């Protein structure tokens, strides 16, 4: 069956209908999803229960998975899911919500700051696919900001100013913003910054977007305070209501977003309630900044 994609109200995101996630994705439907992603940058697929194997099979039919890496403070011995998944839940290995002061939780809730996944890696992520297994009684939305519209809405002078700028991204910088400094030497080394251009051009549509994230903690050749304040202004601009789609989760939803074209953030929810969210991630094509050493 062919899928249909329609825009969600006045928001930029699209909703996919007519997909059965328990069946392999046909190549026509895979093409339609890619075309939908190029156009809408965020696609939702409502209320489709699926196993981790089905989520992985669906992800692989859209491209190559991002190499597994430890981007959280969970030990590998704590993992509830295969290492090819990002466990975005608030649950420990026994499926219990982590304690309020658990440092793994305090690090993880940094995703309540606007960000783009893996912008702190040399080759940042293409799509993220997030599936809801259980959701809290209130809160816990995920919001998405359209960075193409945000770019388009800049005045000419700012467009010129951002062109060619390169930022340094690290989870150390985003966690500093929420007052989390409690990292070991090993963690600091693991979270060493990566460089990203501030403006990206989409390889298919040719549209430009601002490539921002709370992980961005500096601009090359700029004083740090000036860079941080400039980046803060840009994020404030880019996340005005008219650029934002808020996803209210239902159990079984899958949301796919293009990290090259949107930022996202999680919203808070009651600390003692389980929220089980599982992410698979597609690898990006390459670095956004040419490697001078190469
Ligand atoms: C993610 C993420 C937000 C959420 O999966 O990368 O930031 O609402 N998730 O859980
Ligand atoms: Mn994220």
C-alpha cells in the first residue's frame, strides 16, 4: 500500500499514514519517506507498537546506522537495549525510574535544552527515529524547531555574519548551561568538542538552515562570551513559536526528524513516572567542516 503524508495543521511537520511497521518497508515507501523528510524535516507515524528488532529493521531500510558510541553516563553494564540504540528513557536496568539525584539522569535531562543529535561528533547524525513505549501522565512532549525557516527569517546582515562561521560542539558545553559540571577526566576526554559549520545546505533541496545546538559552546576565532551570547540570540530567534512543532506523544508513536534541518528538545514530566523512549539514529554523510589536517 502506498503511504500518504500530510502536513500537521499550520506546523511544518508531516504525518505519515498507511504504513504497517510490522512489515518490511518497500523501496517505493522508503523513497516516499525520504521525500517527505526532505520536505517536512519531521515525520510522525502514530500508534504503531513495534519491537526493537522491527524499529531497527525499519531504520536500516532508510540508510546506514550511526556507529554505536557512549554518549550518556550509562555504563555498558547498565544498558537495557542493544548498543545500537540510544536509551532515551528515564529507566534503570530494572525498568525503574532513576532517582532524582542520579547523575545519569541529571546528565540525560540536558536534552531538555534545544539541540541537534550528535552535533558533538565529527560526523553528525542524519535522521533520528524515536519510538514511545511508555509515556508519563503529563508533560514529556518533544518540540522541534524548523531551522530552515529560522535561517530564512534572518535579516540580510545576520545571514552574511553567520556565513562561514564554525562552532565547537560538546556535551560538556550543554551540561555547563544547566549547571552540571560533575564529569570525570575520562568523560571529559570522551566528550571532546567537534567542529561544525553554523550554516548548512541541504544536499537535496538546496535549502539553507542554521545548524545550532546547546552543545555549541564557541565560535572559532571569537571570544567565548561573545560567541555564547551570539549563539544564544540565534537559538532564541530560531525557537520562536511560529517555527516550532510540539509533539504530544501517544504510546507506539514513532517520530523521525532530520538533525540537519531541525533542533529539538524534550519537555519535563513527573520524576517518578516511567517514560520509555527508544532512539535509533542514521549516520550523516560526512563532516560539515573540511578537515585541514587531511
Ligand atoms: C533524543 C531526544 C527528546 C525526548 O531522543 O535525541 O532528544 O523528548 N529526545 O525524549
Ligand atoms: Mn536528542
